[in-house]
C-alpha cells in the first residue's frame, strides 16, 4: 500500500481525475473544506490554538492545510504509511502558514508516538484503503495515541450513496478500496477503546456550489450524504 500511494504522491489531487467528481467541485480543497468546516464546529478551540492534533494517514497534509487556511490553529502532526505522500506535506504547505506540520512514517498501523499524546486525532479517507483484517490494529492505534477525554474524528466515503460507489469504482487511486459504513467504524472503535460516539452525514450538495452549504447542515441526520463523520470522545 505504501508503494501504491508513493506512486501517486507528486500528482495527488484527491481523485479529481474522475469527471463525475469534477462536476461536483473542480478543486480538491472544496471537498476537504466540507470536513474542515464541520470539524471547526465540533472543535471551537481550534480557533484559539494549543491543541495537539494528529492527522493519521495524512497523505499530502491537505486536511491540516485546509484547516490552517480556514483559521485552525493547532500543534499539527501527520503520519502515513507512504513516505512519498509525507514528503508532499512540507512541499504543499504555504509559507504564509509558518512551519509545516511535523510528520512521521508509520510502520503498518503503528505510529512512533507515545500513549496519550494527542487531544484530537483525525483519520480521513484512509480506512477504505486499509485491508479489512488490518483495520482493528488501526482502531487500537488511534485509541492508544489519544489522550483520555480526547476526540477522534473518522471521515469516510458513504457506501450507501450510489454516486459515491460510482465514482470510487472509476477512480484509479481507489482501485483497491473497500468501503465501510458508519456502523462498521462505530463497532471497530468500540472494540478497541471506550468512547462516547456520535455521527453526522456530510456532503449532500456539490461542494463547489457555496450557496447550497446551508442545505448540508439541515441533513446531517440522513444517511445518504457522500461522506460521513464519526465523532468519538475517549473516556476520561
Ligand atoms: C485517499 S488518501 C487520503 C489522505 C488524507 N487523509 C486526505 O484526506 O487527504 C489515503 C491515504 O491513506 C494512506 N494509507 C493507506 N493505507 C494506510 C494504512 N494502513 N495506514 C495508514 N495510512 C494508510 C495512504 O498512504 C494515503 O496517504
């Protein structure tokens, strides 16, 4: 898997080579901003700074970069199994944002961080690339590095949305993808640690059309959005 994403790293654009996805929004950041706007609402302290945030499977660091560009302030760290993708983090980080996030390569699911290192952990568009048998190790690692009382946010493509399945089946970087629904995430997390869980569905409207954003906020309960987010607060 590492080698596979190494190959895509320099030109990685979040699957925008798919024409149907491009009709929904012509910039990869528009899709990521749907998640970062939601995340900023869950974690208002991101506006103040001071949280230690890990983006697990950060790829080229796009989630951290879009968060920072929209006013998110945090002590950012990214990790990934692909060193090629990690090399993109600093390369794509605008100088105006200051120092790029720290990055660290993973050894499979395992990260080099001490137990309970992070206040907030995000994992976005990663689990569908992890073979099913290896997912429990990822859930355990996420729970290990999160502080008691820390929050974990899992963002994934929603397999219940037919357009998502259409796009994933025709996107080269998703050739090996096995989509998972929010229930699988919830069960996987609870098998690994004690959490209070909540979930929202996101991206009902094309991310490229700004004036429709309000509609998305009314529909978070409906399990048909293109994405979902599982929010997990670790027991203190
Ligand atoms: C579609 S990209 C998403 C990158 C980033 N999270 C984002 O939202 O832009 C999937 C990422 O998952 C990483 N990945 C694949 N298998 C992984 C695993 N077992 N553990 C951690 N990361 C993995 C890949 O290297 C790649 O960077």
